[in-house]
C-alpha cells in the first residue's frame, strides 16, 4: 500500500507556479498604470482581494488537498472544487474591479475587451444570466455524477479539464454577480442575489445528499485506503457538510456585501441631491 500524502506536503508544479507568477506580474503592471493615470495608488480594497484569490488557487492546486483528494479523501476533493469554483473567482474579480481593469490595461487591449469590442461581445454573452448560471450549474452537477467524478479523478488530463471548467464557469458566474465594470447591464443588488441563490440550488443538489445519505456514492473513495482515521461514510458526510457550510458562508457574505453596496449608493445619491438642492 502506498504511503498516504501528509498534510504538510506541498507539491511543486512548475506550470502552476509560472501561471500564478505571470498573473501576479500582470496585476502589478495594472496597478502601476492606474497610479500613473490617477496620480494615487490603488488601495488594499483591491489588491488584497486579488492576491488572496491567487493564494486560494495555490492552496487548491498546490497544497496537500490535491494529492489527498485524488484517491484518499472525498472531503479534500470537494473542498478543492469549492475553492476553484466559488472562492478564488470572486476574490480575483473583486481585485480587478474598476478602476483597476478599465484604467490598468493599454488602450489597444481595452478596445478589444470593451463591451462593443470582439472579445467584449463574446464575454458579454458568456456572462449573461442565461449562459453563466446554466454553465456553472452544469459543471457543478455533471462533474459530481459518481461515475464521471471517479473516472476523471483517475485520468489526469480529464481531471485538469474538470478543474478548468469549474474555475472558468465560476469566473463567468461571479462576473455576472459582482459586475466589476461600469455597465448599463448592471442589475440591482437583489437581482444579483437572486442569481446567486439560483446557482446555490445546484450546489445544494450535490452537498445535501453527501451529507445525509446513509450509503457511499463514490466507489473510488469507498474503496480508498482509510489513511486518516475516517470511514468512507464519515468522509462523505464531512465532504457534504463542508461544502454546504462554505456555500452558506459565501451566500451570507454576498448578501452583506450587496446590502452595504446598496446603502453606500443611496448615501451617495442623497449627498448629490442635497448638494443640488443647496445650489442657488
């Protein structure tokens, strides 16, 4: 029997590290450009989110969660999926929201990704509610089908595709909800929360059965070596409960953020009305 991966063992994947370093360098160049344009630095309310998102990706793909989740613990694998689909994407998008993205890119690039540019039109379709929500739900549900889940786990190329699908559909969904750029398509806060609530139905369809069923659903993990003191059914129930808890926390934080955003917008509007009323 092979030795179980330890919780303190981190892998070194050159591709992952290069991708994260390139993403960090690209963001740093955007921050410098914004500072040149506006004359002041971007505050931690942006870069702290972005670099936290990169750290979450490192934990999901480079920490012991990856080897432990491959064929030992369903708990680790499901946590990895939540990090990729629901934690890293909103952090990264919060980090690039205006003014970072619109002012941090060269004009030639901005013209291509702008709403009327070629890439902008494609991205506009990808982040529409009729595409982003079904795509995220499909990725969440299809990859969780036991036969598909076990098969992809044992085939590295398909496993990488699984992770990429979860991450990029997460980016599209959270772009729709956060709407980081000034846009005439910006929905009211309650509508965006409704979108998020609808998407949670898909995650509930995965995590609730894992939490409450009395039999194991994934043969690969049911027959895995019990290396960490957890029975197969306990592992499955912890996986489901952890997913449900994280999804609940994500939704609760989103509600708080949208509520505070609505309050701040109302305060700004009231200030403008007061100023307008005081003018002779």
